């Protein structure tokens, strides 16, 4: 297991924070995995001062030099991949097989980001001495989520550093150990001091970072509620770049298919992968109110009831592990009870397991006849809605303020094309899980799911700003002077 220390990294030095002590708990065992002190306002100010001092040298370096450091980081990840995967699995609760795919995505992000920078934010020359170049913003903060504590903040940090920014990184307070291990990989790769700093902490640390006058931009992946708070805080501050990748109340429409089990597989992957703790997970399953729909739901219930649930290192490996904490498990059970109180009918109840307080089984509710709140329930709880027609399915799918991910399962391509035209989401998949997305494409949503700052391949867009220049080695008189100008 990769060792962590419970420290901050400020100006190239590992040390204790000046704030309150907090823990990271292994959700499968309930044991403390990491303990440390949060960064307070003085720590945050010191980190900003160091980052500002480091910025000129870092941004002035040749682009190829920054690329080389990114590739050294990728090699370090490769060398430590098994230990890092085990740490991710243990701290989040996800199975080891899934944590390994997360580390692989972190490694793959390096070359993707280098390619994206060249295609989207490189240099371009036009006739007449016109040149387009891009410059880094300066000192930016990255706030990471707990569900992908390596991959998702890595998706902001890598392109931000490549563009020449200095980065202050605050991991989720629920996954500080992974954040520390990831920053240690950067340090081992030879990244200069203060170019990337680690500020552990809870809400107070995040508030201090977001409010600091030296902040040039903030890149956040997390809940829509927190994203809305940040958006309000930055209102009127057009000088600061804010990139928000938020959650979703994602719809998945099912229409008649020949291969029933293939469709069931896509629904299970959509709704219950990572114990339902992906922002792209399907939250609403919209099915025909007919014999096919009833057969589909019955088969889905049968498959979901037998999903293997266990700890990250169980053998054989489980499909899903616990949710992030016992408190989240209780919230999900309370949500289920609230929806039942509104009129939802139980198809397959979510329940706790004797294995531990954070272990819950996946739940299915028929919410066809109740008015559900338009909220993201972040866990393995899928609401089924029966509809009479494709038109009704599209109407229900779009009945949300969110717009992250959406899916369509069905054999009729014309129906899918009709839905695609009417859908409002940044990711729309056909006969694929809603949780599937390519790192070579942008990732993000609209509405309450983000502010049109799509991450992944388009992260290069918000990590640097364009500068258009007209250039000449010497002043030159034009062949024809402007009227009224005599030289």
C-alpha cells in the first residue's frame, strides 16, 4: 500500500497545516486511512505567494520542457500504478479492477493533453504578420471530487501545468490520501517547487482559496450545489476564469430491442458503476408502458438483485463496493424513503448490508406516478418512469434543469436521431452506457451541469487565453497613407 503522511505541500516543503484535524475513513472497514491538519488562511496565503513568485519562471520555460516534465510524471505514475490503484480503491471503496482503470486514465491523460494543447491552444500565423498565441492565466486552483480522486483533478492539473499555470490543489476532504500520493508523484517527477502545491482541508480551506485576491482561476468538479455557490461568489469577476463540471439528473430512454440482455448490461453499467457515484450515472430510466417495458424491468430487477457487492480487495472481485461513507448511505436510504412517501413504488429496495454501514444494495423505484424533485441522488438508486410513447419519453427526459449525460437504448436509429435532436445534454450516447466518454472528446454539460467549460480534450481552452498579435520586425510606412496624414 502506498504510504501517505497527512501533510500539506507548500513551497516545495511537506509540513503540517495550521487548521483543524480531519480524517479520511476507509468506507469498507471503517478504519482511519489518513489523518492530518487542514490548511488555514495563513497556509493558503503562503501558497499563493509562493505560486506567484514561481509563475514567471515556469511560464517562461520552453513548451517542450513542460512537456518533458509531464512525461516524467506519466512514467512515475506507471512505476507506482499498483500502489496508487490500491490506495484509490481503499479510500473510495471502489473495486481494485476499477481503480486500475482510473490510474490508466491518469497516465493516458498526458499524451491526450499534449495533443489537445497543440490543436486547440498552440500558435497560428496568418498573412500580414498576424500571429495567434496563448498565455496561461497565472495562479489557478483545482478542487477535486471524491469519486475519481486521481483522474478528475488530474484532468485539470495536467493541462493547466502544460499551459504554464501554477496550481493550488485541494483534494476532496474525503479522499486526501489519494491527493497527497498524486502530488508526491509530481514531486518525484521533478516538478519545480511551488508550481503545484497541495492544500488539504474541508470547506473553510476551499473558501479561503476561492476568495484569495491572487486567484486567477478556479477549476471545479463536484456537486451542482457547490458549483452554484462558486458561481455566485465569482459574479462580476470577469477577470477570473471559472470552469465548472457538475452533476446531473441523467435520463436513459429504453425502446424495443432484440437483444434484451445487452440492453440490460448497458443500463446496469449506466446506473450502478462506481456504486452509482459517477456524475454521468443514469438516474432516471424511461421505459415503454407496455409488455416490453414490463419484461425489461423484470429482467433488470433480476440482474440487479444478484450484483456482487464487496470490499475493494475481495476475491472474486465485486461489481461494486460501498458508497463513500456511512453518512452518505444513510442519506440515500432517507432519499428512498422520501420518494416512497411521494408515491414511488418499490421494485427492488435499497438496503444496508451487514458487511458495513457504507454498504448498500442497488435500488429500483417505479416513480411513474409521483412528482419527483429534480435532484441528483448520488448513489445506486435508479428511478423508473413508464411512458406511453417516444414523444412522452423525450418530454420526460428533458424535464430537468441539468444537462450532463443522456442515453438512448433502442434498435431504431431514426428514433435515436429524433431524440438526439431534441436532447439537451453535453453527452448523448446510443446503445452505450451513459457513463462512457472518450478522453479525446470534450466532457461536460449545460444547464445546472456546468458553465460550458467542457473538460477532457477541451480543458486546454480554459487553461490559457488567446492573444492575437500583429507583428513586424521594424516600423514600416504603408504604401498609401490615411487621408489627412502627411509625413
